[in-house]
């Protein structure tokens, strides 16, 4: 009786009016479905007006606003100026497209909001299930360990951490890299992704310990050059400990000879890591699968699910063949996290023992739902479709007198440029850079760019399940038009 008289007013962050929040939720879903269904009719990208940028430099909100007003701000200022990567003519960098069910899965995951660091609850078993599915996709051993992470960069860091600790040959976790008796050296091609170098730097090995081996005309690692580098490093008293194979490079989609790299790693008693961020998924295309032979021999494998598997960001995956080595690299269990045998703190999968994060979100749900929704065969068909579209675009480029293909097209990436008689590379570089900006500003299509042998290349990286052949027709038509306009200026 006493306590009631105190009249304590306690608050929560739940809505005061559940009914109007529910109505708002329904409206958001309706609006987003309308948006996704009509995505093709909108520009790929538009410059952000200054007034919208100004809206996003306000001071910290101190008082409540109605959810309806907050949502209105989102529609006004955010929904209208997206990156564009969900549009059918977006082919910049390598960025996935996402799906409607993936979007809904994100909502369900946030609603349940579990922590997948560990414990005995069902979300943990969902992640274990999708990791098993990933192993099956790549014919990777069932006893391997794995972890869903934010993306390929983190997956590379996880794999390379296990590589470093396992091959160091001393108590690296306690003594640190300073105690290494020899410089630990890693090898990969000059086309390796920047996240590999970041990992080497973060691991305290220093970027000078990463040998960037030259590539051949197909942008694959020159294996003889790598073997020579390993021999030289051994002669100099260093410890060659890891080879990184590329399964799909960012510049051109090149796939290294993974079987050959696996053999050398095994002979040299080195770790074999494969960065397959997007390209590894080409195993789902029966036509491309043979090119990836040897992938399943990797000691660790990094790949993304938010690129060529079209799942909403962020989600990538690291698989490690030697589960004990993986556990030994990351497990650290203070008393308050000790694993029980019964109750909520039990459970056989403590993912926090296999990576950097303790609190971990329910990334696994969108993977589980998406794989069930489409089945892996359909993903394979869509991946093959993207590869066929890249070939189609390469042919359009070859058939157009003003266009020039700048690299082979082994996968889903097409590098080309607009060309004109009598212009040197320098002038062509400037022309193509301006052309790309005008293309973006036109809202018609969004490729990105790279530089190949000093040549500025328009780069189309196609992991877009919404693209159709007519989109590539329009791209080529527009590039020719803009290029000719620029020539006249
Ligand atoms: C995208 C990419 C990465 C990095 O992956 P994120 O998901 O962006 O962190 C690494 N390697 C390659 C080859 C990539 O294409």
C-alpha cells in the first residue's frame, strides 16, 4: 500500500500509443515496397542539395518528437538521395543490391534483438545452420569453424589473425609480435584488395611484410615470381608464413590458380588464405566452378554475403579449416562470461570465442531467410546471368568503334574507355574521368573507375540481380553520346 502512495512515474522507450506506432509501421512497409517496386523509374543517383546537407548538421535533439515527424524527415531528406546501389543500373565498386525479404528479415532480427556473442538461445543455432550451409556451398569440411562478420574486410582480418598466430611458432598472444625471432612475411598478387594490407598492418606485421607479387596479362599472380620471393625471403632469414589467393580481384575479377597456390603453401608449410569476397560465390555457377578449383583447400576463406548473394548490408563470412586454431586465436573468457552447462549461459556455440566482437547482432537471420527463399540454385543462375551480362557488355564495347576494352572479362567486371583518334593516354584519362562524372550526374547509370596500366578505365562490376541486358544497351549508348559531346567541346 505504501509504495502505491509514492506515485513513482517510470518511463520506457516503448510507444505510448501502440496503435499509432503500428499504423506508422504499416505505412513504412507500404512506402518501402512502393519504392522498391518502382526503383527502375528513378535516377540511379542525384547530387544532394545543400539544404538537405544543412538538415543533417543540427544540434543534438533533447526533447521528443513524434515518430510520425521523424519518419517524415526520413522521407524528405534521406529516402530521396540514396547511394543508388539498389538501382538496376548501379555497377560501382562491388556493392550488392539487397532484396525485399532481406529487408524484412532485418526488421525481424532487430525486433527480436538477440546477442549472438553466445549463450543458449535459438538465434545461435540459426547462425550455426547458415555457417554449415556456407561450408556446403564451397565444399568446405563440415568440421571447419566459421563466423558471420561485417564483411570481407573483417573476414580477411579474422582469417589472417589465425594464420599469424598459428604459424608464428611461439606464444604470440602473450609475447606479441615484438618477440618474433624472424620477420613474418605474406604473399599475394599486386591485385590484392586493400583490406589485406590493412589486416597486415593491424596485425602488427607492417605493410613491408606483405609482398605484392606481379601479375600476368590475365591479372593472375605470377607464381614463379612468388616462389622466387619466398626463396629469397628464406635466404634472408625471414619466415614466409602465408599465401593469399584471390578468387575475384576488384579491378578485373581475376581468379588466381588456387590449386597451384594451395600446393605451394602445403609444400612450404605456409597458411593458405583465400579472399573470395565476391568471386568465391561464382562456385554456384556450374560454368565458372572449375575456375575456382582449389578454393576448398584454403586454410581460411573470406567471402561476402552482401555482395553477390544480394543480402542487405552488412554480412560476410570467415571459414577456418582448423576449428581449434580458430578458437585459440580469439577465445578469452572472463568469469562473467563463463560458459554454463545448463540454462541461458550454456550452449555449444560461443561465437565471441571466434572473433573480435562480443556483442553480435542477428545477421544470420537474413542469410537463413534468403537462402531458404531462393535456394542456392537460383542464386547460381543469377550469378551466371551477371557473368553473361558482362560478356554481353564486353561484346557491345568491342563492337563500338569509339570504345575500347581494357582488360579481359573472366568474371563480372568490365573495364573499358571512350577513345578518340589522336588523343594520348593523358588526354583520354581526363576525358573519361569527366565522362564518368557526367554519367553519374545524368542519373542514367553508375559504373565506377579504376586505373589499369596508367589508363583510366570505366569499370562496371555487375553483382546486380536487377540488371537486364537493355540496361547495358543504354549504358553503352549513353557513354558514346557523352563521349562525343565531350569531344565537340
Ligand atoms: C569488397 C571486397 C573486400 C572487402 O569486403 P567488405 O565487405 O567491403 O569489407 C575484400 N576483398 C575483395 C576482393 C572485395 O571485393
